[in-house]
C-alpha cells in the first residue's frame, strides 16, 4: 500500500511535460548522431542558424551594464513603477484603449495566469479556452482546484469558431457567475493563428451580451506572449483599442511577458495589465493582485524590470532592440514560409498559421507520428490532437524537406 502524507487535494499530482520530454529525446539523439543529423523542432525559444539560443544583442548589452545593486536588490511587491509604465506602454504601443488601466508585476506570463485564476474565479469554477492550447493552462487550473473546458477554435472554413465560443460561454455562465476566458492571440501557441479584427468584434459581442446580466462577471485574459513576433507593431495590436467602453462587469487582462519579446526566458519577468471602464474595478485589480504576489513569490526579478525600463526610456536603445527583434522575426517568417509552402506541395494538412514560434499539423495519433519521425532524426512535440513544430528553433536548411517527411510519416501511421 502506498503511503501518503499529502493533503487530500494534493495527492496524485504528477506533471509530465511532453515538451521537455521531446526535447530530452532530441538531445539524446544529438549525443549519439551529432547535431548536424538531428532536427530539433521542440524548443519554444529562438535559435539562430547555428542552433544557438538567441539573446537580442542590445538587450544583453544593457543587462550587463546594470549596476549590481539593480540586479540583486529587492523590488516593490507590485513592481518597479518605471517597469510597470514601460510594460504598459510597450504592450499597447499606439493602441491604448479608452479605459482605466493598471499593471502589477508577475513571474512571467505564467504569473498572470496564476493570479487571474486565483482572484477572478471561485473554487471549483471552470475556465474556458480553445481546444488547441498551451498545456500548462490546465495544470494551473487544476492546481488551483479549478477546471478547464474548451470550445472548438476553428470552424469548417478554418476561421475562428464564434458559434462554438458563444455556446460554451452561455453553457458555463448558466452554472457559475464568474467566467475567465483565456485567449492566446496574436501568434497563438501552438497553431500560430491570430484572431482577425472582425473575429475580435464577435468575441466582444458575445461578452457584452452575457454581461447584460449584472450578476455575471467576465474576464478576458489575453495571452500576448508572442505579440512581438506577430507582425507590424501597431497592426497586430490594433485589436486592443476595442477594449474601450466595455461594461463594468467585463475586465480585460493582458499577460505581458519579457520571455520572448526580450529573450529573457529564464528571468521570469512579466506584468498583468488590467483594462476596465470602472475606476473601482481597476483599483481592486491592483490591490488584490499585489496581495496575491506577496502571498506567492513576494517580489520578482528587479534586474529584468530595470532592464525593460532602461530600454524603454532611451528611444535610441529601444529602436535598436526593435530592429534586432525584427531581424529575428524575419528569420522565423522565412522558416515558416518554407514549411507552409512544402506542406502544401506534400498535401500535408496544417492548422491556419499567421505568425509566431509554432505551427501545428493535426493528427489522430500524434505520439506514433512523432515516434515515426524519430527514424528520420526529426523531433517535434506530440499534442493531444496534433504535432507541434517549433519553427523558431529550426534553421531554414533543416526546415527544408521536413514537411514531406512528416507527410510520409503520417501516411504510414494513419493509413
């Protein structure tokens, strides 16, 4: 008989991360056959054409120039005010909505998710996201004693499935008064899809219709982790202006992260940015989330917060960072275009890709497809309903031919 002394709600917890598992398998193959032979499409970080992890050069230069006291010292629980101003300004660019806003520093984008789940849902509530989603969403919900349900992301024309979204919102609000919906856009992980402006109009119409019942409270958590690799700066942020003049019982939260846009993955620095028509809701937002920060991690990485504020407040430095980032965006774009073009030629069905680090091929047996690809020294991530390819991490030379091999593997496995 297994002995346990854990609390009842904690018993049986065990996280297996398919992403890190696939990466470990790729690294083992590299050790045996050499890097040149192996295609490692598992890593959710930018690798250059030599497959070295990228740090934007100006970001590194500024970070190394910070006084040691700015790196090692404590920070305010809510975050450095200069960081919060910078994060908010950089998140919106020229698309700040006509609304009250406030920001609270978090431990990366995951910290935004944690606080939103903790403070805007009741114990036992169900959150909503699309059926293609980043796996830790479910882990975060379950650890907080909540559930995660999904709507169908794509309709029969491969557009955003507003009918499925509306149906699930209605279904869940019939059972509970609070509803948090996680929308990962633009450059969605794992598909690379971005909601179009008219699709955002549909989402907000559904939310506003539900909000007519004043007993209901809706939170739209917009995960913008890949925002800076989603296209032209203001074009891919234009949807944010739509968050103006929403009903008081709708709160929008942006999950801002320095992981991708500033290549500071492991420094775990982010911010939750609240948007509301109500001054009271925004004051409450700042108060309760700062409290939860104190109860969770105390304060976050001061050095990385100072890094962002330093970059933002020197327009020449900011321009150089944006230039360097745009070069890596173009590199990822080139890689994705090769894959998309070759997938079409090989009749390999992909989910709609607009931009970002990942693209996805649906499959009825993703584990077996990935295992078959190992025979060609290709490593990707098996999801519940498909295979994720990290185009951010694979050089163009190795992307070439990859789609055809995936089509072959699927033909064998799914025949």
